[in-house]
C-alpha cells in the first residue's frame, strides 16, 4: 500500500509539473496591452453613486456578486455554529482574565477601533476602504476583547447574534426586493439614490462581517475548550 | 513588463505547488495551507492583469474579483478549520487519508 | 425586469434567513411553504421561457461587460424544472424524516438542515440563471459550502472525515476554475459568457484555461478517477442530504462544463481531450459499477452507482470534439441525451436515496443482509426502488431509456462506435447491482434475524415514489421536454438532418 501511494505521488508530481509548463506557456501568450474594463468602468463612474472605482465595481456594477459573497460568509458562520448548541455564542465560556495591562489596553483601544471602522466604511466611497476592511477591524477588536477575558455583552452574542450574522446578506435582498417591487431590474439602483443605498448596504455588511469574524474565531476556540475539559473519545 | 511576467510565473508556481499539496499531503492543516497557497497564486495573476497599464489607474474589475476571492477563501478556510478542529477532537488524528481503503 | 426570475433568486435565500432565525418548532413548516413558493417561481420562469424564448435580466441594470447578465434559456429551464421537482418532494420527505431528530446533537442537525438546504436551493437557481464566469465561481463556492454544511450536519466522525475530504476537493476545484476565469479575463477583457462565446479563438491561453477549468469542474462533478471523495460523503450523510448531493449538486458543476464546452471552448477542444474525457467516463462506469457490486451496505452501493452513472455524461465530449461532420447533428443528439440523463438520473437517484432512508428507518441498518423480508414490510418502498432501477438501467419507457438511446445513437452515428460497449455494458452492470440490492429485500426472514423495529411515514414513501414515477414519466413525455431544452439553441448546433 505504501509503495502504491508513492507511485501515485510521483504520477501526481509529473502531472502538476506538466500543468505548470502548460500554464507558463499560456501566460507568456497573454496580451501585454491592457484589454480590461478600465475604460468602461470610468465611463459609468458618474452614475455609480461613489467616487472609488473598486467600491463602484464591488457594490454597484457587480453588486450581485457581493451579495452572493455575503451568502458564502453566512454559510461559513453557519458551519461554525453547527458545533455550538444554539445559533449564538452564549455557550462560549469567557476566558480567564489574561493580563490586567492588556485588558485595560483593549478596553481603551475599543472606541478607537470603532472609530477607525466607521472611518474605513465612510472613506470607501472615495478611496480604498469599505465594508470589508471596516468589518474586519470591528471584528478583530471584538475578538481582542474576548481574548483578554472580557465578557461580551449578553444580547450581542445571544439573541442578536444570528440576526447580526444575517443582516448584510439580508440588506442586499431587501434593497433588491424593493427595487423589484417598483419595477426596476435586479439590484439596479436609481443613480440618484445609489450612494445612499450603497452606504446602507455597506453599513449592514460591516456588522455582518464583524459578527462573522467573531463567530469564526470565538466559535473555534470553544470547541478546543470543551475538548480539553472532556476526555478524548 | 518583465516584472509582470515574473509575477505571473510566481503565481503559477504557487498555484501548482498548492495543487500538489491539496492532493498529496495528509495533515489537514498543511492541506488547508496548500489550498490557500493555490488561492494566492491565482490572486497574484489577477493583480498582474489589473496592473498591465503601468501609467493609468489599475483595472478595478480584477481588484474587485480579488477582494471577493479573498473573502470567499477566508470563509472556506474558516469553515474547514471548524471541521478539522472537530475532527481532531473526536478522532485524535490529523489526517483523513488513513481510512481511505474502506 | 422579470418578476419570476427575480423572485426565484430572492425567495429561497429569504426563506433560508427566515428559517435560520425563527423558533425551532416553526422551521420545518416554514421550509415547506418556502419550498412551494420557490418551486412555483421556478416554474414561472420555465413558463416564460416556453412562451417568450430566452429570458434576460441585467443584474444592476448595467449590462455586460460592466455588469452581470442573467439569462434563462431552454437548458436553464430544464435544470430549474429538475430542481423544482426534486426540491419540493425532498422538502416534503425531510419534513417527516427529521421528526425523530429531537435530542441533543440530532436536534442541532435538524435545526440547521432547513437553512442550509434553502441556501443550497437558492444557489442552484443562481447557477442556472448566471451568464457570467466570475459570478459562477462565487455560486460554485456557495453550492460547495452549503453542500458540505449539509454533509457534516450530524457531526459524527464519518461525516466529518467525508466532509473534510469533500471540502478539499471542492476548494481545489473552484480555485482551478477561478484560474481559468482569470486567464480568460486577461485574454479577452470580459467575464460575460455571451461575449466570450463570440470573442474566443483557438490560442494557447484559451486552451490552458480550458484545461484548468475542465479539470476543476470534473473534480467537483466527481468523475473517475477524481471521484474518491464522493462515496463516503454521499453515503454517510443523512438520507435527504444524500439525495440532494447525488441528484442536484454534482450536476451543478457539470452544467457549467456543458456551457463552456458548447460556448467559449467550442473552438479549442481537441479530439484528444474529448477522448480522454470519454475514457474517464468509461472508467467511471466500470469502476463505479464494480464497486457497487461489492458493497455490503445499501447507501454505499447507491453512492458508487452515482459514480458509475456520472460516467455516461462524459461520452458527449468525444463526440463534440470529434468529427464535425453532419452539421453537428450527432453532437446535438448527444447533448440532448446527456442532459436527459442528468434529468433522469436526478429523479431516479433522489428516489433511491430517499428509499434507502426509509429502509434504514425500517430495518435499523443499511446492511443489505438486514433488508431480508422488507419486501413484505415495505412493499411500496421496494417497488419504488425497482422503479427507480428501471430508469437507471435504461429500460423503456423510462427517462433513462431515452437518454441512453440518444447517447447510443449519437455514438454510433458519429463513427465512435467503441463507446457503445460501455453504454450497453453499463446498463447490464446497473442491472446487476440493482438485482443484488433488491434480492435481499425479497429473501425470507430467518429465525436469527433481528426484528424490523421502525415505522415509516406514508408521506415519505409517497415522496420517493413520486420521484421514481417522474423518472419513468419523463420517458413517456420526452418530446415536450426536449423541445423546451432547445429553446434559445443552447448548444449552438442547428442539428441538420435529424
């Protein structure tokens, strides 16, 4: 069995090397002159409701992709919650206080992180930034608080946790449903309202992304805790 | 332009290294890392494609694809970590290939 | 603006969020209601396709290449129809199936089954309606994560190992697909399938994209020898989940493969590539059937049968890539037969897995030898399994017969007669493992046998029976379905003299 495994490895290696050679040949044939959509995006920017082209692509031109991507995030969070007794993090036991200096520092940092997160959300309209960056900053400070042994507010990780996970995905749907109801195409914002709708969706997405990040880290940690307490099966 | 070719070649190298790893490494965590190395290779090529017009603003569409791709890869990795963690807790093993024969 | 199309995307996802958030005792009922609405909206899209031809929708209102175009043609319509029928009956079955899952770990599995399943259903709709390469990547990931979530629901060591292996292959497959998307964007500067079909030409880059995307999608479709992850995942999951995976999920990645080979890659595919895929199909039939014949457990047998049946989907490719004579008539015929096989296999296999769930409930295990005497105890379920077997074997008048007839005819007509050996041989092998499966149910019970403890709900039996009947019915009503499939000419062939 070991020998057969080794043979398969060698064949696999050969196949991968062949693939690499094939791909290198292909990439060398790629046109050097830009053939992308820069021009098309530039031309449509005035109707997009934002000033930064990447944000415009993510939340307006290809907003449909971003909606589904929030669905992927939600599925990942659901996958982690599967190993929790309920759809929240209330079963997570708080960690013992870690270090008074670190705890204090985390508490002091918290409002600043919220501020930075809000700024990142806002600046996405003009410059690199937006919901993902903002959500990750917010999520990481929550994780930091939890790591230093601070008890997270009960409603936030309890009753409101699942709605928080879902609100980003849901906001896109609510917008799509309203737009569909007034007879517009799928997720086609009216240009004059595009900026506001994008801000609304991004705010909701920020909350969801932060909650998802927390679920992905805190949820994992809990399993380890339980495993340490109970003997191995 | 030469540096762009170098980046694309690096991207392909990463992709192929990761591909081999996903199929032929037993340890779950290493396999997950291999998966992310694959992803990094693809993302590197995306950046090259966005950056082909050296003077103007880079093409925003590959950038948006890249951001979406990263989020998707992070989600999948976290999901995989949750499963792997649980699997290790239950079985005490770090790989899933030992029981292939059945 | 198309209300049915928009609704068919929004309803299942909105339903998924709803059942995630509502209290436990409402989840199953709400899922049933959402399933009815979702299936209804999908049928609405199908009706519009039948009435007006291809239905278009521009997501974001921008239109390609800036935005994402959605479209439903005949091929989409057939797949939507398949998903609606399987999905609705499956929800009904699951409604009763999960009633017994009411303590601890099992209650947790039931609680999250509903949102995961509706997310999967929505993702299938998104897949069949998408007209954008990168959007399809995101959708593939949605389907992958939802499917893996469903596999690992019960959290046992078997499902976790199977889910982990599935996840690795699924992610490697999507990354491979994504690399192809990136290469195509680098070459042609668009992600829109319609534009790419017109732009694509034969060059090394397109060929490389074809190779990585095809390999990635074959991994996800579990085509031999990339099938190794499928049997454990499909056999260890709960019965409704196994049905979903075998009937719908593996067909999703195959659907993309069809779109690509008949579109962007139509000019780059070489006969050698086609033959390689055909050979993989032949290998799948032989290996899958051989393994199915050796299994002692019912669900493992059915899962290996899926590996074998997926092989039939591959004979299309040597015909497409091979001789281009006869105005594409044989290519068209092969494509029709292949899609028909997707359809009939989905119905038959969903029915078989649902029946296997009933057998497990009644016999307390899924060992073939524990099935002794079940023909008396569960006559309807055993009849259902036989009926599904008729379609899988390809006996007239079932849907499987139409599919295999079309494939065999195209194979002979295009001069690649050697594939017929596998088409016919595969049918005989299928008959072999179907016989093994049913034989044990008809054996007399012996003194030492354990009691048959479980009772099953009649509604579950009827759901499985309805799927098997549908699998036979589509054989009788084939002409109408084939006409729907050809709306908008999804395969690009006019079909010459046939």
